[in-house]
C-alpha cells in the first residue's frame, strides 16, 4: 500500500514537472515566433508597449506624405534583386541620381525600405544615388526569420558589391536606424570594399541579446534569463546564428571607418546607454549626437534641422 502511494506521488510530481516544462517550452516558442519570425511584429510592439513612439512616427509620416509623394513622381526609381549568401532573394529600390555618390539606407526591425522614404528624399536632394533594401524577413525580400543585423551584415556587403559593379567610382555611405544601424555597424567589422567611405548609425543596439534582455526585463512578463538562454539556442538551431553572436560591439572594435553615432536621449526601446558603450569601443574617427527629448528612431523628427546639418558636416569630411 505504501509503495503504491509512493508511485502515485512520484507520478504526480513528474507530471507536474512535465507540465511546467511544457508550458515554458511553448512560452519560449511563442516568444521566438513574435520576436524573430517574419510576421507578428505588431504583436511584438504590443507585448513591449511601444505604442507611444509608434504613433509619433506615424504622425510625422503623415506630415511628410505630401512631400514624399511629390518627390516619388519626379524621381527615377528602379527595382533591383540579388541573391544572399544562403540563396534568398533580396530586393531593393534604387533612386537614380546623376552622381557617383551613393547611400545605402537600412530600415529598422519590423519595417521595410518604404518606411525610409523620408530619409531617402533628403539624401537624394543632396545629390546621392539612394539604395533602399528590404532586409531579410521584411518587405519583398525573402527569408522566414529576422537576421537582427547578423546575417543582414553579409547581405549588406552583397549590396555594396552590387553598387561597385554598377559604378566603379562609387563613394558609398552606410546609413541605418535601429536594427539597420546595428547592421551597418556589424558590417563594419568585416573587410569592406574601398568604395565605402563612412557610416551613420541612428540608435543601434550593442547586441541582439542585450536589446531583447532589456525589453523582456522592462515587460516583466517572463523569467528573462531562462527564456533568453533557450531562445538563444532555438535561434541558433533554426536560423544559424545566436542572439549573443549578433554583437554590434564586438564587430565595431574591428572597424576603421569614420562613424557618426546618433541616439535619442530618452530612448527606452534601445536604451541610450548603448550608444555610449558603442562610441567608447569604436577605435576610429567618430562623432556623437544625443538628441534631447527624442525616443527611439525619432531624433530626426525632434531636431530635423540640427540632425541634417550635423550629417551634412560629417559627410563633407569623409565623402
């Protein structure tokens, strides 16, 4: 009788442990799908409560809409497709200008190239050919997962080489916001063609792991360390890279190109301290602008005149 009771107790205990692990597993899979699959980016925004800054961006897009529409009507645009290192089809729009100056503009997490028209128009007016790629897992480009800048850095190098084929004399600027900014900085740690002259990084993160850790700690809805550790493994198995491997700060230590770092002073999506860490580790010619009262990706909107004046001065030095 006692042995029977012991067996039942062990069975109940093991069943309880199984249920806990099953719930944790499915919770992590759910979190992975929201954060790193091609879809569900708005679910991610809801989970992390970034509605306020999203609304600021959308409101500003409405104000810019008329200018952008007029510009698109008078600008020659060509669609370009290339193959990534893992045979995915990557898409970009090329805004053609009569110049050997080029800029590659990379959008942020969950967006696409069209979100960057407001930046593209500014560079175009400065005489630049503008290339606006959709990063893998976004927009028209292929891929079932988000590269968080790590695989995107290799895609970016392919775009740079494609420009060099089109224009051997090309002088290329790399510009990115958020995940796009981290992508250009991660690429800077690789051997880039000499055509690349400088980099502009607006609100980059130190690593994919760091930014997810910050967001999950802020959300206070899951146990951060076990969730991230397992998610890190899942990402490695499914996507071929780990969140810790996607390190901007490690890559930037190898960079020698001039970098202009920009960040919002009240950014709580990619926290402001990250730009100071990146700036400190960059062993190159560098500049830093922290914009007061600016959250994530809205520095250009908060201080538009100063933003573009500083960028123009930076470009005059290096491009």
